[in-house]
């Protein structure tokens, strides 16, 4: 599920108990739970190939487009692991 092993580690790690409780009380955290905070980076990284494809579509120079295509392929390969 959301957070997976990181969530289990954080819940079971006594050194994180106080910061987690603080975050739950602090209004700047907007009452986000640990799982919300762990999922956010994953959601952002999944958008990278979409942004790169948009850049590729707007790139006119064939050599630059080829470089962007290589980056997209590397990113997609990285995310598929």
C-alpha cells in the first residue's frame, strides 16, 4: 500500500514518534498523514515522462529531439523497475 516499507519503518522507529506527532498537530502540515507525505514524491516522479514527452513534441531541432527521446527512454526504464 501507500508508503509500504517506509511507513512500517517510520511507525516502528521510536526516534520518529515525536516528529510525527508534531506534524499531526502543526497547522502547516494541513493534517496530512505520513502516508500522504510518502506518496507525494512518487506522484511527482511519475509525471516526469509526461512533461518530457511534451518537451519532445515542442522541440524542433532533430538532434535535440533525439536527446530528449533518449532521456524519456531512460526515465521510463528507471520507473519500470
